[in-house]
């Protein structure tokens, strides 16, 4: 029997509306995750909740996630926001404002933050951490080597075709990671060049992103932008809700499946399930539209894929 491709649900599980500059981060969105979890279970899907510091310290979220783990209906992984994840080492004159990337810190500080977050999550949830996504999608070779050192099996920080180098963390830094030429399918990473397939045990599961236009159209568009003194990466579509975009999400998933990919990967932030928890879903009406879109997408995907956590997908890649 041919196994269906996996449907991987990655949730960046973090504080409320981090798009605004705030030093007092609330975690009320934990109270809104139950509805999403029930929807996933209805279709046999298993989310991976990539969890950051403030959520690991939130009693409401911890109680929710422990139940998910006990019922074998999902997985908790690590999501590290360097600017407010202990031990704190100020990198700029206002880290809460600039939100520097972990890859901008010295490697010894990177190591300390990974150790503390890993220990916190493992002691809180009583399971080994195997999955991870970098805060603000910023990843490099040192980061990959540290994850490998501490026993992580999966990273899902790569966003194919997307160049984050124009998005600053530290205003004096080089910006985020350029994924323009990274693979767009799962691969075991070369820890000395994370854009290449290697022989390490760290599996990269890139986000399901696809170019919005063909190569000729993109080349012309970028040439035109350069003439106007602008540098823009190619436009991309993501398997990610943004309000009334269910057909676009299906289109991305169908492209991946047509290409023979063995998974499709969805993402959202935990705060986006809460009215006012994000700029995208600002009120009850927008949340109800989100759930209508999710219901339609999940029904469609349930006929074409099977639900897995990141860790379960890793094991299928070893078979």
C-alpha cells in the first residue's frame, strides 16, 4: 500500500501579538488553542507546537500541551526568541524593539540560550525535545550544529525562495537568512553548509512555499525592480492562513503533491487563533472566517494526506 504524504502542522507557540513592541508579554492565546486542537483531531491531524519561553512559563498552556502529549495527539518542540529568552544578554540598546536574531549573538550565548530553553521544555513536559524552529526564521550553520549537539532531530526554519536579509534584527547586523536557493523538500542537512544535503542526523523540513509566478515572469519583475533602484525577492505563496485565502493554500498544497513531495507543511502563530492576538485576525468575525477556511482546507487535505507530528515524520524518513 502506498503511504499518503504527511500533513505537518507547525504552530509557532508564543505570546500575544508580538508584532507590537511590548515588554509585558501576555499569553492569553493559550485559552484559544483547544478549539484548534479539536479541529485537528476531527481530521486525524497532529500539530507540532513549537514553544517559546513565555508559553513554557504559562500554566494554562502547559496544562493544555501536557494533555495533548498524554493523548498522543501532538508534539511540543522548541521555538527560541533570542531577545527575551534567558539568560538575557542585551545585544542592542532596545532588544524588545529590535528583536535580534539568535544567529547575531556570540556562539557561547547561543549555546546558553539553547541549553536553558531545552532544559525548561524537557523538564516541564517530561519528553525529549526533537523538533525546532528558529525565531524569526533566522538559521545558520552554528545554529544547526548546536541543535545537532543537543539531540534535536528536526528543524523547520527554512522558507524556500524567501530572502530575509532585508529584515533587520540588530540594526547593525546583516539581517535574516537568505533561503532563495535552499532545497524545497525535506533533506538531511550538511552542518557545514545548511543549504546542501548532507549526512547529519538533523532533518530539515522546509516550509511549503511556492513561487507565485513563473521563472520568466520573476526574472523580468526583478530586472524591472533593479532599474527602479529596488531589490525585492520573488513573490511567494505559503501554506499559511491570512484570511480568505483557502484556495491559495490548496493551490500551494496541490503544487507540492503534484511535484511528488512526501509532505506539506502548514504554519500559524498560536496568537492568531485569538481575536486581537495578531494584526491579521483582529476580531471574532475574522476568527470565524479563519475556522471556516481551516475546516475546508483540512477536509480537502484529509483525502490526500495523513497527519503526523514532526517527530513521526522524521521516523518515516529513516524507514
